[in-house]
């Protein structure tokens, strides 16, 4: 996930009760011919809102409701399957990437104090990890939860203006795994320049990690003990956040959304009218709505395919 904008208070107050969004259909966007394999016929990219500072970290619960972050404003928002936008949490630890575990807890890359958080449905917070080797984490950025409960997360260093420290403590920018049973973390790849987006396959056998500085995305096999093996270059493109559909297609972000099939062949690019497309996930009652966080806005797009 890209470095967010400088932290400051919202320009105006937003009503924190449930609101029915007034959506804008984006006209003039022409999809590539190959997009017909993914996007429902006649579907339009729909802007839900542009009231934020920098949106990130979308994650859908089992019902298809989406939680996402506005990191500069230190908030987490909820967009439900009925189109209602609600402020879920303020004082969110500068949460960036999110994922939802089997119990319905939000797992958050909370980089205000360089931590990995668990946030319950009642908004109670618990720190899962804050350091490795007696040194503070760089700033957990994005994450994916394996079917067995282990949490894989990226830890790049993006200096924040709300930090009191200025120097990186870890020797590098690593990919870590949080072991669900032992409650400890360990690095699983220490070779990337700046790992960022991360997502895994439905069966938990493969992991994809974007090196945004190296402009590459890699594929790994996930071993039963949690380590990563058989690292292979997936595509010569980095990414901010990323997602995967049930066909194994990978969705990379940045300049719109670029979709690759499981073999690493480009299918299409979905244009998004924003300076930067930060992240994406599948959502909705049928898990077939692409939810997109892009700069100050959030968008949806009805798909043919379903999320992983």
C-alpha cells in the first residue's frame, strides 16, 4: 500500500450514522475486449463517495459488507450490502491494510505504533505483534490470513509524519508470518526491496507478494510449517494492494487495476479515475462486486467472476 497523505483532521464532520450513498456512475470509461470475461455486461464503475483523504485496506466479511480505512483521518469505515456507508471506528491506530478472520475480528496493519492489531466487532483492540528481534517493526502494511489462521503480512518502511522516530530499526523490509498457535512472528522472505500487496490462494497453497519498489510480483508455495518455498517471478509489475478471484486471476493496483490470469498473462486493465488506485477486494451478497479504494474515493464494479 502506497505511502498515505499527511495526517490531519477531517475538513468537515461526517455523520457517523448509517447513510444511503448517492452514487455516481462513471461514464466514458472504455473497457478492453478481454474485460468481458470478468465484468458483467452493462456494468458501470460506480463512485460511492469521495469524502475521504486516502482510502485503503478494503476487506469483506462473510455477508459481503466491506470495511476500509482512511488512514490520514485515522478511521475505519463500513459499506454494507444495502449501500449504507457508516463510520465504524475512530482512533484506529492509523490502520492501513485489513483482513477479517473466521471469528469476524478485523486484523489490522496499525502503523501508528508499527503494530499488528486485532479489532473485535465491539471495537476492542489487542496488539498481536509489535516487533521482531527486540526491534520495532517498520510499519505493517498489508496482510492475508491463511485458512489455518496464520497471518502473513508485509512490513515496508514508509516514514510517517506522525511518528516520533525517524529511522528504520529492522535490518530490512520483510514479509512476516504470525503463527496463530504460538503467537509469535518470523520472517518468511527477507530479500524484497519493499514488499507491499499480499494475497493467497483459496486453498492456502500459494502466496503472492508484490515488491512495489522492485516493480515485480512473486508467487510462493506455502509449506505446512508456514515457511515459503519455490519463489517464482509471477509478473514484472509491482502493486499496492491486491486481490484474487475464484479462477485464480490476480488483480494488481496502482494505475487502475491490472488483471493477470493464473499463468501470469495479462487479461486487461480496468481504468479508475483517480490519481492512485490503492487497493481492491471482492464484496457483496454474492461476492461478485469489486470494491476499489482509490485516493479520496471508493468505487464499486459488478463482476461476472466471484472473489476467492
